[in-house]
């Protein structure tokens, strides 16, 4: 009686020439009879298969699964993106640095140009002030000249190798402060009125002495001549219609005198005498008396380029 059948497959391997062969397949059939006899049937089926050892090892050692390929592809893509981003940032940084350097260069050039403009502006301002000063001097000179009907330019100016140069005072006149003084030292003397007319010929007047410094200057340039009664006419005279009142040729009244002795006569004019004591050198005398004289004239301020050094 056949109760149970069991089949079994047996694989036999051969290692000849590094190739594997499956060359046998056995089927075993066991039959159990009622008489306790066992029968076994073995059937052999040959199957030949060649497998490369290398392929087998690769399949075992380096499996090439889809998830592995996806991970590799993702990492490669990430590296590419990072490299692209780094390149873009580098290009952007380079462009910014280049633009900054250009702006810095332009800024430096603008500063240099601005400094030059400021320097030129200062020069122009200086030239402007100089021109304004020259204009004022020219106007002052012109005004002075127009007031002097008998002004002789030759008395002030002379031709030199550098052109025309002018002095603030006429020839033979001495400057003191803002005034020019002429001390007549000739041998032909004259009255107070005639002396005043002589001064007017230069646009001047008999000297007006306002302070000690001016009196000392006058005394230094007067010298003794003839006798103790002769001196130099100055522009001070007594006006009888106003009582005892001493008046300068300008019309101003005397505020301070430098008398040797207080005068007691009327209708007199004043002489400045050569004296060892400058503050005591005035003496009253008849206006008809003949003496030397002192003229005074305001300095003539010529434009700077005409001033004689």
C-alpha cells in the first residue's frame, strides 16, 4: 500500500575550471507495502548550469539596490547645488568688490578735484579782495586829484625801469603819519597870508598841530635862523571878532597850545620856534612879519602797483 511519497532534490557541484555545474537531480520515491517492504525509487535528472564566481561574489558583496542608487544620486545632486551656489556667491562678491573699488576711486578723484577747487576759490577770493582794495585806492586817488586844481603828478611820480612809481608825498616833502610836511628853508621869507597862499598852491595849508607827537616832529625839523624873533608860520591865528579865540586854518578852535609865553597882543598869528623844549616853542607875532613857514598836506595813497619801494 502506498501511504507516503517524499521527493527530494540533490544538487552536486563540480569545481573543475572554477565553474559550478548542477549535473544531477534525484527524485526519491518511497513506497511502503503492506508487507512492511519499502521500495525506493531514485530518478536522476541532469541539470547543467554555469555560474561565474566573480558575479556571485559581486552579488553578495555589493548589492546594487534601487535605494542605494537614489542616495548616491541625491548626494551628487546636493554637491552640484552647493558648488553652484558657491560659484554664484563668489561671482556676486567679485562684482560687489569691483563696483566698490570703482566708487572709491571716483570718490578719491572727486576729493582731489574738490580740494583744487577750494584752493582756486581761495586764490580768487584773495584776488577779489586785492581788486577791491585797488579800486578803493584808485577812487581815493582820483578824488584827491580832482580836488587839487594845481596838482602836478611829476611832484609825486617818476619813471623807473619797472614803470611808473609814485610816492605818497611830493618831492622835498616829509611824511609823518597820514600827513606830508614841507619846511620852507629858503632865503625869501613871507607874511602869514602869503605863506598860506604858497601852501594852497600844493593843495595844502599851513601846518595844524594837534598833539605832542606832531609838535615834537615839527620841532625836530625846524632850525634856528636869523634871530630869536623869527620862526616858522603855522596855521593858527587869533580872531578878534570872537574875542581872544585862536583858530586853525581848518576852522577848528585851539584846544591845546605849546606856548613859550601866553600872548597878550591882538591880531596876531603864531610861529613855531626852534627850541630845546618842544612843548614850549610857540610864539605870537604880527601876521605881517616875514618868516619861513610849514605846509601840511594829506598823504596821497596811490594804488599798490604805483608805490615806490
